[in-house]
C-alpha cells in the first residue's frame, strides 16, 4: 500500500525507483513466507519440462517488454529494477502455483487469488502507464483490490498444521 501511495509522484524518477524496490520487497516477502511449504514438492519429468518452458517464455517476454518501453526507462538503475521486478513477479507466480498444487485447499486458493490479483494489477498498470492505454487504469485498481482482499482472507484463515509455521521455524 505504501508503494501505491508513492505512485502519486510516479513521474519523479526517485519515487519510481522506491516504488519498484517496495514492490520487489513485498513479492520476495510473500515468496519467503510460503517457501517452506513448497520445498519438498514432488514433480515428474513433464512438470519440470513445463516449468522450464514457462520460465523461458516469461523471461523472453520480460526482455521484449523492456525493449517496448525503452524510452520510458530513466537510467540503468531503473532498468535493473524493472528486470528485478519482472523476475520477482515470475517467481511469485511460480511459488503460488506450487503452493496451490501442493495443498489445494481454501488457504492456497486465496493465496493464489491474491498473487494473481497483484500480478494482473501490475500488468494492467504497466499497460496503462508505459504503453499509454488509459483504460487499463480501471482493471489495475480492480485487480489490486481483489488481490488485497484475497491476501487479507488468506491471512485470516485457520490454516491446517501442515501449512502453519511451527515455533522452531520462526
């Protein structure tokens, strides 16, 4: 929410970079929160090949997006943050789907809804700001609220012991 407040001054390169850093930190925090639960995920060969293929496609798309908005990138630090932001998004989606695949319960459902809400919000915001399609500001806000509501619901759910941190993990 702090990054959204800073977006009021998004035209300022410093605020833009701080916003990127805060969102990257938030995505990494979500990854770290669920990473203990997806550590021992069992996958077959097909799933591993599919994972590598999807990761490669998303990485290529990230590079293509950076090429599309090259004129909007302020400097090399902004470019580096843009790539980190993209990789954090891709990683969070991978962890969310792995978490949902592993547990397939109400908690994992709301977590994946939160992640997809935030990701779709970011993509809509990207389209509206960098590609100058103003109509995408509405889906940006809608998906952000959906993601935030889902994250609050995820946080408030009683999680089974298999999905809770034990005290020795803290």
